C-alpha cells in the first residue's frame, strides 16, 4: 500500500514526462511505420497493426510505441490538473467567477502567444501568412469553442484541441469540488458514471455520425481521469498494487473491444499513479533524470503551445530516410527546436499575464457569480446537446430529376460545374443543425482515369465543404455517397443553401444518369 501525494517537484516531473511523450507522439505518428492511435475514436484494427508493425520492424520500436501509445500523455496532464486545482482550491477557496477569471488570465495569454507563434512560423517556414480559412479556424480557437464545432477540434494545430478541453474542466471544477465537499465522494463517483454513460451513448447511438461532437475531445469524455486527480488530492490515499492487474486487463481489453475502450484512459491513469509511486524514488536519486524532467515540466505549457506547428519540416526530413536511428535523431532535434521556441515565447506570455493581472474583477461580476455560472453551463449544455444528438423527429426529402431519369447527362471537357440533379438542388434551402445526405447516381467515366474524373462536391457555404472521388467505371455503374453534416450551433436558426454538384477540376469527360438524393434533417 502506497500513499499517493504529489509535491510541487512531483508535479513538474509528471508534466515533464507527459509533454515529452506527447511531443514524440505527435512527431512519430506521421513517420513511417506509423500505426495510428485510438485517441478520439476506436478501431480494433489499430492494435493489430501495432503488433504487426512491431513484429515486422523491431528496430522501429520507439517510433511504433510512441505512435500508438503516446497520446496517453494527455491523461497525465488531466490527472495532475485535477490534483493541482483541488489543492489550490482547498488552500484558497474562490467563487466561480474568481476562479474562472484567474484561470483565463493564465490560459488565454498562452493561446494568444501560440497563435502569434503559428503566424510567424507559417511565414518563416512556408513563406505565407494564414489563409482566410485558417483565420476562420483561429477565430474558433480564440472563442474557445473549437471542440464544440464540427471539424474544428484539431484544425490548424492538432494539439490545440486541449485548450477547449481544459477550459471546460475549469468551468466544471468549482461546481464538482463544492458539491463533493458538501455531499461527499459519491459526487465524484456519480460524475464518473455520468461521464461513461455519455461516452457510451455517443459511441453506440451516434457512431454513424463522424462529424458529431467528439466525446473524447471534450470534458465529459475525460472526467474520470480528472475526478481521479480530485479524489487523490482531497485526502491521503493508498492505492494498492493489487489494482495493477485489473487495470492492465481493462487497458488490454480496451484495445481490442469497443465496450472497454472508454475505460482505457482511466486505466492508464491508475497504472501511472501506481507506477510513479515506485519510480519517483529512483528518479529523485538520479539527478541526471530528475533535473531535465523538472526543467521540461516547468516549460511544458509553452512546449505544448508551439510543438504542433513546428513539426512538419522535421517530419519531412525524417521521411527522406528509411532509418530508425535517423528518425530518432531528427525527433531529438525537433524536441530541441521546440524547447528553444518555448523559451522564446515565455517572456511574452509573462508580460501578457502581468498586464491581465492588473485588470481587477468588477464587483458586479462577483455579485452575479451564480447567474454567470448558470448561464455558462446552460450555453455549454446547449452546444453539447446541439452537436451530439440527431433530431427527435427527422424529416426526409427524396429528390429525383424532373427530367426522364434514364436520360443521359454529359460533362464535357469545357464544363466547370454541373448540378447532379437539374431540379435546382444547388439552391435547396433548409433550416437544420443535423443533415444526413445520401446520393445515388450511375456514372460512366468513358475511359477517363479515376484521378482525373470530376469530383462530387457537397457544400454549405461558410459551414461545410467536402469532395468525393468518383471511381473509374467501364460503362454505367452505380455510385453511392453519403455524409453527415453537423452545423455550428450559432448557425442553427439560419437557412442554409445546400449545393450538390460535379466539379470538373481536371477538364475531363463523363456521363451520368438516374440521380437520386435523400436529405434527412
């Protein structure tokens, strides 16, 4: 039995371990042989690929292990965040508004310097500034709603999804801790159960909805690990080593079977707590390990902010040689460059924090604490509900061509775009947040190679755009395409123009007929 209590030095060491694992994961996941990961969703074939590649390329074990397992470093940050916030709140109780104000004054400057770093890096590396679309994506980040907006969670800079997650934890934390202090630890266990119910509901009821609100990108998907940190901080705990065997079993099953998948994140957190109790004495005795980890841990948030948009040149360099040692050297150089960038942005961050600290919190906000908290929770709940659910009473519209279905339509080499159906589907208006679209059409590529064929495009101006690559056919053959579109909640009440067309970007020739479109919303 071991008492689990993390000191400030422990916190730095854990953060150092976590950010190193994350940095190497975000590098090696793009370097062959990459196997992918089950971070935001589950795919059983991923673990088989992991074992297959590890067996086929044993010298690449560092690459393969970080590629598949490195994303679990995020759980260490979530665990230590729950622990550290609880210790801080116990020492200095704050109202919800005071707590959120103090947190935002620290996290928002980090987001700002990260975006500035991205803009500078884009200019230095790519000789260009962010495009209009990228500025739109940056806007979602600045509003901290990117993980609540379809397709935006990992846009621009993948690791930045964590900004949205941590702010959601900040919103929920004062409520969870006060309810726990008032009603006991059953609040934590109830929160964990609700979290798993939410995750499993998303997995089993909305698994066919690839653009819906991703449960593992938002706070409800990681509340169990966060609550574990709170639970450890509330009182001295003893976690028996006997828990190691069942948690390892749960983790193993979660890599193969979907029902166990949501529990792998908590299992990793428990395994780490047990393991760290045994490992920290070894780390403390060996300063050659302790000091670098504490140094990296002290700048971990700056490393997190910059490493994502710095990786591409190093990935491109690593891909020029099929050599494990070369890839590892490039990974270390990439880490060194990220540390240098982190140290560069640190003074600017501190300056912004100092400026924000001089802005006092108005008394009116403090007096309206409960109302502001309630309004924020309602807004968060509305956004979550809006993106995570299908309509209770969906409508379905089937559209076929006004002309003879069997009439053949031609796309010539001078055609730029043409509607799939000639009955003005290109201007079909609807008011909805959830749109399920399916298209059936027969095409004849007339000998045109697949990579030169027109693209089937679905478009909602300013919200959604997607292309589908048509197959090469020998005579008329049926093609089926379907997609699900979840529109941002702030666009729910506006009518949207759904456009469906063939985009002849290569100036090719093609014939099509018998087009049918189903729209469910």
